C-alpha cells in the first residue's frame, strides 16, 4: 500500500491505471462495496414501493370525491384528464432532467402495481385480471431498468459519483 511504504497518498493518485482495468478488479473490497450498493439500492426501491402503496391508501379518495361533488360527469372526466396531462408533463420533465430518479419512481410503481393488482385480483377471484396486472407491472419494471441503463450511459448515474467521492477513486481514474 502506498501510505504504508512512506510514499504517501499522492503516489496512488499519480499511478497510471492500466487500460481496461477497473479498480474493482484489483481490489476485492471495493467490488464487495459495489455489490452492497446494489443491494442497498434494491432495498430502497422496494421500500419506496411499500411507502407508495400505503401513501396512496391513506390519501383521500380523489375519484370518489369527484364523483360525489361534481354533478356533471363530463366535467369530472375533463378535470381528471387535465390532471393526468399535468402529472404526465411533470413526470416527463423529471425524466429529461433526472432520468435515474424517474427510473427509480418507475420501478417503485412497478413493484406497487404487482403487489396491488395481484392481491386485489386474487381477492376478487379474478385471476385473469391479476395476470394482466402482473404483466403490466413487469413491463413497468423493464422500463425502469431500461431508464437506469440509459441514465448510466448518459453519465447521470449518481451512485457511481457518490461511490467515487467516498472512496477517492475519481483521482485514481483521472477524473474530476
């Protein structure tokens, strides 16, 4: 180790990294940290899905409230359509600016959709409906994973930046 032999920490930063060799390939402790990071991200996403399900259960029932209070059903439908366009535009902006966060939200909705649709479909005795909900949830999860991959290739991958900052690897890799 550079510090133990008296050369100091600057020596490690000055060493040239061989082409194509990642620091995690040379140091198994770092590889274990990266695996733990993936496990931690998975736990956060599943936890987010659980929070999402319980938060939506706790919210006032918007659609039944509109059904009771708006006398004209066409007006209630137009109001819901306008709200859907506003939420969709906000999610699109989130996808453009922070694709990794949009992917995390998409994965949480995929987990929550699988949970709720299968549970409700089986409770109602509608196994076909449970399957459609399950497949739809799997599609959301695939889209979320795809958005994570795109965010990673575009350089918008925050976990890698945090990992580099915590371990000082950006100096070793020659990045700032």
